[in-house]
């Protein structure tokens, strides 16, 4: 009988511990409070791109959920006036399993009150310089990265032109009459741009299209784009950040729009967590920016392994 050998070597287990210590030390030195929030919750997300795990509460037959992110609870804390906070916790997404995906993974979520998007990127750059053996982090807008690779402006493009790019990069089979401009931009970014960026140092891509930002503010100077950013390293997404939306009415509209889409596409309609809406609407909720970073991927990069499962004690197939 086998007891199921752990995925991780003892050497990497110690190295992972040292990396987590270094991360916590960075936040401690910058007076950012580590907090804990529930992993099991009464409400889940409406996001159509993320599938949560459902849990049945046998005491009252109520639906409960494993969190896909600690965001909602952390924003309720921000509305209490707690100040800058971060959390390292396990999150759960009922999705694919592979070298860079595990249904249960470790997330670093971090919020800075009174920071705009560029303030936050500058602070995250400081974090990355502390964690990685690098000298700088690159930054480029979503618009400019498309101009660089395909000589197109994603803010003024047609479906026909985008289908032409799919043909050019030998992805004609992905052309579908149901694809929107947002769908096609996503496809082209993932296939034609992402694998080629951040090869030497991490890179921020910022000002994503407004349609791609459920929880971010729309940019006040350009309604086409949002104050959302992502960070990539060696072609892999490490983090997703926002200048956070704190307009409860607008947030409610976005959640409702998700649920309309869900109903039309025979997906479960999700109850909206009004505690989050009330927190966002609170007069104590600060303007703030935040980011969620996949820590297993980050550790994988630091340790130069080709699979995040090398950094986990027990991956999904061995849990």
C-alpha cells in the first residue's frame, strides 16, 4: 500500500518557506497588515469566466461556496477603515488542471487605500525587485502592445480585421460568428502576444478595455479603457490588479449584467452579495488599488521549475 508520495521535494519545501517568509517580511517592513478572512462563504461571484466549487450546508440545506478570491471580504474590511492589508490564502476554482493550473492554489491579495493604478504598479514593482533577482519591471499599455505586435489600435478595430489577424497567426479555426471584438482581442492577446512578453523581466500591461474589467474603475479620461493592469513574466500571467470600483450602483449593474448573460446561456444565476455593495457604498470605503497574485506560479518562477506542481506539497491529482 502506498501513502501517496508528496509532489514536493524537501529542498523545495524549505525554499518555499523561505520565499513566503521574505514576502511577509516585505509587507511587515512596509506596515501592511496581514489579515485572514473566510474560505467558506454564503455568496459567490457572478463572473462568467470563473467556475466556483459549491458546498452543501447540511444544517439548513443552504448553498455555500469555497472562495475563488478573498476580495469581497477584504473590501468589507477596507470599508471599516482598517488601512492597507494583504492576505495569503488558499482559493478554489473548478477549472482545468495542468502545469500552470491547480483547482486549489495559493493567492496573495493586497490592497492599498488612496493609491491609484500607477501608484500601485510602482509599489508592486518594488515588491518584485525585492522578490526576484531583477533590476526593473517594464510597463506598456494594452493599446501600445497591440500596436507593437500587430500594428492595430484595439480601440478602433473591426471584427473583420481581427479575424484577419487570426488567419495571419495561423488560427483560422478559432474564427466563429459568435465572437465579439472583446473575445477576439482576448484570443489574439493570449495566442499572439502573451507568450512573447516578459521574457527577461516582468512586464505590466495596463488600461485594458472597459469590457474586461468587472471590478475596476473606467478611466476618467478615456471611457474605452479601464484602470486595470496585469503583470506577466516569461509569458505567464502572475497577477491581476485594479484601481477599484467603489460605486455600488455601477457595481450592481455589472453583476446584474453578468446574471443576464448567465440566464441567456443556461448558466446558474448567482445571488449578489449585498454586503459587498453596502461596503462599497459606505462613506468609509477609501479609493484604493489592489492586486491578486498567484503565489504558486510566482514561486515556480523563482525556483525555475516548469510546473507549479513542483512547488505544492500535494497537487490535485495527489490530494
